C-alpha cells in the first residue's frame, strides 16, 4: 500500500498512515542516522517531526509520536516536532 506524497517526507492532510487511521499510539514517521553522521526522516509531518536538522555531527537519533530527538557529537541534544506539552 502506498500513499500519495505532497512533497518528500510528507503525507497529505487527512490521509492514513500505511493503511491505519492516524492515532496518537501510532508513530507515522521515522528518522535514521546515516553513516556520515547526517539524519534523514520521512513520513507523517503534521507537527514538523520529519524536518530533521542538517549537518553531519550526529551520533544517535530517536523518534517519538510527534517529535524526534538527536544526540550531537558534542553531547548536546536537538529536538524537533511537537512541543505543546
């Protein structure tokens, strides 16, 4: 099953995530660490959670329901996505 993308890394508003209704318990985005230390992210972007920072200074990354977090090589953290709570 595939979804029509409005642009890379985004699903149209009101669409489902891989055939499932979009609900808080379903994480509809992914983020990955490339071997060069840069990040790539894709999927549902209704809260900005796939707008990964640029650069190649990351050591680890994790995705939450509506946010993502990355550990930089200097030990600092970067987060993006929903910050309402």
